[in-house]
C-alpha cells in the first residue's frame, strides 16, 4: 500500500471516529428527566408523507417506502373543531387518578396518522438530544405510569400562531400526581396542528421541561 493510501485511510478512520463520538454526545441522557418521571427510551421516525408540491418546486426523485399506518378512530367533532378544542382534548385524555383507565382511542383520534411526539432532553454538557415516539409508542410507555400512579397535566398559558392550514401552539403546562396536588414538573409543549376541512389534527408535539438551568420565562406563564 502506498504512503498516500495509508495517510488517506488514517484520516478516514479519524473522521468516522469523530462522527461516532459526536453522535454519542448528542444522545439523550436516560436519567435527564423531570423528578418523578419514569426512564426514557428511543424510537425511530417514520418516512415523510407524499403530497402535492408547491408551484415551481422541482419533482421529488427519492422513492420512499410506503408507511404501514393504521387509520385513527373517528374523532368526536367537538374535540377537533377548533384549536382550543383539540389542545384541550389532548390534555384531558392524559389526566386521571390511580387506577383510572385512559380513553386512548380518544387520544388516537386527535393525531394525524404519521404524527410524532418528540421530547428534548439534556445529553451531557453542552449537548441536547431528542426522544422521538410514534403515538403507539408514547401510549405503551406512559399507560402504566399514568394509570397506576395517577397523572394530571394542566395548561397554564398559551400562545397561538396561524397561517393557512397550519398552526403553532406554544402551551405551558404543569404536571401533578393528583388533581389538586402541587405540581412536580412544568414545561412547554410546541404543538404543530393541521386544519383539514372541518377538523384539526395534531401533527407533532415537541416539548421540554423546566430545570434549574432552564426556568420558564415569566412571559410564558401568561396567555397574551
């Protein structure tokens, strides 16, 4: 092997090692959760949906695999007729005392079939990772925690931006183990919503929780 080839191989191995190291640094810390919350896991994301492109956009050339996606149960029109209704229904489905089974089909009816739930989590010094879940993974992970231990989430403030058929909802929440108990955790949800004719869908839920190094600013504790 020539000296040039040896040098190139060494550089390539160093680059691969650096990439792997960067990826491991950006993995969420399994212990970096709000106090009282169960451990976290990881989940892969799904393929992008197909759809009509904007005028003048070049055609797509990547042949993505078809996603095996189940249709959600029919929604109660009152749950999805407005932004306020669908955000309220989301919170409502999570809440209940010890031993109270949640209406998971109601939660399923709010989410677009390819929706994701994404939690931001610290992943070591100066790094942040994400924990990505499909709805069924979120339900499987939280069912026991919510139903056996009791769990209540309450919205305390909201900011909404709407354009065309999309909406962004910045929703500050408090989490409790009992309905009127003290909050053990606070955070902010970022809901991405889609208006589809007479109803709204949840397309994405992205959130982070409050920590000593990331207190919720006063302006996000009040609805404008």
